[in-house]
């Protein structure tokens, strides 16, 4: 094999996977957009999502800022040298990271140190399998942490909120899958896709679930029982009303794929791998002698480019949301915050600061490196690239899942006088109580819309705590027209709690036996 050509092919696969959604996923998102009721928050979110897809296409930049854990599944002819292929893949990953196509995302679990190149113990994941065909089948999935954290595994029999007992049979499996959609809410960047693995042990069950995500969205399961199960879930999961980003709406699930393997008598696991709307997985057929790409996978059928009329729609305009867009200039006063209520659409101008897990943990014990009084914290780990003159530029900057900061957020807001927090998926009762006491607000940005929000960032004005690594540092960003929705206000109201309650009530409709 020409290993240099193979490395180049893997680099192309990585960049294409990060920056361009496959055709089957695009068609699913287009269908969801057409189903959604006009003038709703979910319609606004889907308009932002399609705009973001177009921008990523045009800029050849990451669709989502979260690289996740790059996972390769590679089938090779007998005799192929997997050792040199693995080394070439690692080199391609490091180069793509250096070029700003991937965020440095590999962190030492003991020291917290970011490797800076997406390489380290266990990263990337590369799984080889031999087969009798005469070409290399290489597939890659980039599954971000927000949706990875909403994976769930059930051990049957079990009791499920809203659904009661799930037994060791097809109907119990059905209940688990429906519950998995409910529990994800908007934290996994719904509307999403799920892969389900029935059987195996705890590890092989999750592997089987993730393997289902490599199937085409539009394929038909050859197993009749599983085909009926997939169709049932797709017919009924959207009746839960969770909607895009958990704002409520017509579309919660975009795809469901189920696989099965044998198990041992004592164990019956149902494993669910949840994937966000930014379903980044592609594949290539590679010539084992030349190392060149012969064919791209997941590219059959019509290609939706979301150009022209789709991308040009103003995603947060009053016409789209049937409400006035409120402009906030940071720093923000308590009086301005107290005037906001759940459902308001805001646009922020001025300065905001990024802060994720490491920053929040740090601020609990230390002073802030800047004055945060009246300021905005953005739960975001951006993709950053430094130019030849040493200046930083934002390549992708969507929100991360906020619930991870629940143990810290309320205390930090009160300690430093922070008035607004931006993230996705909402936060819990501790933060809600602090917003009411302190005079703060939670703003939900559109998860995965990394290009849309990067375009709102006009300058990088500084950075602190770089010892935590690029994703976890505190970046000082100058923004214009940064659009988000008030989903938790200073009056004790939470859209996330309301949607969770209503979707749980709707979930209970599916308690009776079906299979």
C-alpha cells in the first residue's frame, strides 16, 4: 500500500465528516423542517440548523465545535497491514486538528491535561475487522459529548418512569427505547437519532448500539420484528412533544435503528446510543494497493444543500418567532434581566466569556481573572486557530450541554455577579433558585450551530486559564447579534421543567402492551 496516499485519504474522510453532513441526514432534517409548525421556537431552531449546515459547507469548517471521540470502523482484506494503517490514521487526526477541522478533545483522565492533537490513550478509537472483499471499508463517526452523555443502558426487567415495568421481551424493549428518547430531552441536541443494541454484555451492547448509527437513515431492517419496532418508535416518539432543542414541537426523533445479538441467561441489556442532529458519519472505499478513495458512502439519492431560500431566512427574526427580539448590551443590569421572561428571544452585543467544566470548578475556589459583574458566561468549548501573526480566530463555537455545571452555576453567579448564562439543554432546580434570588437568566442557544454562532463573534479580545486547554480556557469574545431564547427566567419559570413534565405525561400513553 502507498501509505502516504492512505493517510491523505483518511485526512479527507476526517475533514469531510467534520464539515459536511451526509445526504441521508440532510433529507431527514429537511423533512423535519417541513413538518414543524411555523412561528415556533422549534421552527426557529431548525432554520438556524439548516443555515449552520450551509455555512459549514461554504466555509469547510466544523458543523459542530465538539469533535467528540473520533471512532473508526475499518474492514480490511486479508494481508493488509493494520499497524501502519493505524499510524497513518493517527497522523491524519493530528493534522486535521492542527488545521482547525477538529477541536483538540483528548484529555488525560488523571491529570486533566489536553494532549492538543486528539491523540492519547484510547483516542482515537480504531476498530479493525478482516473480510474477504478486495477493498478497505473505512467509516468514521464524530459523536459529541452532549449526545454521548445521553446514552443509556437498561437491565431488564426494570421499572421506568411513566411506563411501569419493562419485561424481558420485545414489548419491554419498546418501553426502554421510548424512555430513552424521553430522558434525553433537549440535552443531546434534539432532534436526534438513536442506535439500539439488544443483548450482549454491558460493553458489547453499547458497541452494537453505536454500530447501528453506521446504518443509512433510510434503510429497512431485514429482521421483521425489529423493522416493526423501528417503525413503531418513529411513528410515536415524536408524539412526546419534546421538539428541537427541547423547546417543544413536532419533531423529537429523526431516526431509529435497532440491532440484536445473543446474551447470557442472567443478563438482558438494552443499550441506546443517542446522536444529535449533527449526525457526522461518513465512509469511504479505499484501494488497498494505491491507498486512494474509490467511493464515498452515504451519498446516494438527492443532496439537499440548504442554499438560497433556506440559508437566507433570518433565523431569529420576529416574523419567524412571532415575538419581538430584545437587544441586550453587556454588561447587563439586574433590572434588564428581571424584565425578561421565558420565551423571549434576545440578541446580545458586547463582551461574553466562555466557561465550561474546568472554569466552573476553578471559580468555586479562586477569584475570577476578570470582572464578571453584569457579564455573560457562555458554556462553549470553541475550535480556535492561531494565524501567522499570533492572533486567535474562532472556527466553530456552538454551546455545550449546561447541566454538567449544575453543581456550580448558581453559586458562581451570585459570587461574581454574573447576569446571564448561555448554553443548551437547560439547568436544574439549584440554578433556577439562584436565578430568582440573584436576578439572573438562562439563555438556550441552538446546539450544534457552531458556524452560525462563530459568525456572531467579531473578535477574540483575550484569553485566560489556557493551562486548562483550548476547549476549557476562558475566552474573551466580542459578539454582535448573538441570538438565544430565554428558557429559565428570574421569576422561577423553566421551559425545560415544563417540557419534561408534559413529555412524561405523554410517555405514559405508551404504557399498554403493543408487542
